[in-house]
């Protein structure tokens, strides 16, 4: 009789968890994954990355035909109407297809799906819906959830004060949407509803939107979103939200102190960040504690302080990004199998899927300068031939390189296809490329990616087309 039911048990079937489970099974380990949702894929596939991108895409199409944006190309559209129900239905089809796809992959790879919430009994056993399951190795991959704003009650069902989940399923376009938080989620969902006709006000406590991103990117983003019609209030603190019927009043005041102001809203979106999901896991039963941010600390191999227990994704330190969790899922499975699984956390790209998109990898200019002398090259999309041909010239590519070695330390892109363009930069950095390596790599013409080459040439002060 086997000592354990499974070689590997993964708690959570989000991007980190389901990838870890599949990879472990591929490596010949008997694997199960405990997930309490009715569908696999976690926040990302169900109420995060995927449905938000589906709505961003659909809303962009609507704005094109309803706002005469196609007229300059000789395409005239009259009488365009929004059927929000159909749009939301299409979003649900995308979600269902992808979550069902993961269920198929579980069956294909012989991963057992344990349906229910898992709670530790000891370091090698958990309870799932009243049944005890044992495993030699247990991977915590429970993801994250919305950070609440003290004193503000979220009620997605009522649809007046909502979180990101509620903002994906509003039954009508709000007249005025107030977004609390000028980060990625707030700007993406704000973009969806602005395109569909809402007035959007963004309230950010800090002095600029997109906290943590490169200074030039933050300034450019603020300028572009303002041009699109966003009302952005930075350096502003929310002191309360009062709901009366189907309306809300958001009370704000300057973060540095000053006169208070009341903002009337049809919908308030609270998007101030996310927190690790560690409550209810029974970590105390195995003597595992969390740090001040509620995260589980691990070593380089993703092992926790408890033998046989591992952790990845949003519950461990680092950016809360699906692709970071996926890479950690592969790595932890390989480490458990006796291979060498590594994630280079210095080269994790991040993307904001607004229009234009905003993408970054590596150090910001501010962070790089704290470490030593740098050289910076910048190339405007206005001078890129493909962007000009598409009449979509907002943004730039910025490359930061070490002043002595020329090694690329960071790349920041604001462009319509920045999310795709950043992959080249990440791969170059993974291989330790210099700006000269990128500059002397032939790029196809005409493509947006030529701007990366030109920005690399600009590091040495010699771009061709600007």
C-alpha cells in the first residue's frame, strides 16, 4: 500500500496551480489538484485576465464603429448600437472555452481534480469536503483576492459599489464610473466602460497613476488617458462612499490635506490592489506563518519552511502576475521531480492592456540609477513607419542599459502592441543582451518592433529615423 495518496497535491487551480499540476503529471508524478470553484483557471481565467481582455477587445471594436474612428479610412458606419447582453455573453463563451480546456488537459494528463476547499491537517494531509487526502508534496497556489477599502462595502449583486469581478458583469453602461485606484486593473476596466459610453473618473492616492512603473511611462500614460477623456485625480484620498438607492457619493480630499469634495457616481469600482489568499488554509496546523504582507516566504526552489510544502504565485513575494505564477508552477514541479526548475524574477514582463498598451520588463530608470550609471535610449512611435501607416502613433520605446557594460537593464514600451513587443526585450535580457546586440539585430520592415531596434541604437545616440 502506498504511503501517500499522491506524490503531489496542488491547492488551487489558477495559472500557477494548474500548470504545476500538469507539469508534475508530465514528469510521472501521481498528481491531484484541489479547487473550490466550479471551474478551473482561478481568478485569471474566470474573473480576471481573460474576461477583461475579451471586454477590452469588444469595447474597442464598438468604439471604432460608433465613434466615426473608421471614417478616415473610407469606412462609414451608421446606426451602430450596443447590445451589452450579447457582448457579455461572448465574454462568457471565451471563459467557458478556456476553463473547459484546462479540464480537458487535466484528464489528458491524468490529474485528479478534487472539488472543494482544501485545509491542512498536517504537512502531508489536507481535508477536502470532509475527506482526508495525503500527499508527499503539497503546493500552495491559492492566488489572491481583491484588497478591501476600509469602510467601503462591496456589493457586486447590487452593482453600485463593485470590485473587479462586479465590473466585468454590469448590466448597463454607467453614466458615471468612479474608479478608486489608478493601477492596472482600474485603468483597464475604466477603459472598457469609457469606450462603451461612461464618464470615467480615476481617483489615485499617489501623485501619479500606475504606481511602480517607470516615471516616463507614468507621465505618458496620464497624458494619453486624459486625452481619451478620463478625469484623473491624483494625490487624492477617498474618505468614504455612501450609497443611496442606485447611486453613490464618493467623498474625497487632497492626500496632503485640504478641502473635501463629493463625487456623484452611478458605479464605484474599488481597485486598490490584491492580497494573498492564505486565510482558511490551516497554515497554523503545520506551523507555517506569513510575512507582514500576508505572503508565504519560500527559498529559491519555492520550498517553504515546512518540509514537503511548497508555494508559488500570488501567495509568495513578487509581482502578482499570471505568467510569473505559470513559470513558478513549471519550476516547482521540476524541483519536486529532482530536476532544476528556475525562474529569473529579474525578467518578468508586465503589461497594461489599455490602448495604447503599456509594457515593461526589468528595472525602471529610477531604480537602475540607484544601482549605478546608466545610458538611456528612447524612440517615439511617431517615427515608426508601421505606426504611421496605421495612424496609431502614441507612445515610445525606452531602453535602459548599464553605462559600463551596455547590458540591457530595463525596457519600457507604450504602443498599440506593446504587450507583444515586450517579449523580444524579455528574451534579450534573459540572454544578457547589450543594447548593441539589439541594435545590430535585423528587424523586419515595416513593423512596430523596429522601434525597439531604434531605441537600442538611441542608447548610443545614433537612431536612424529620429
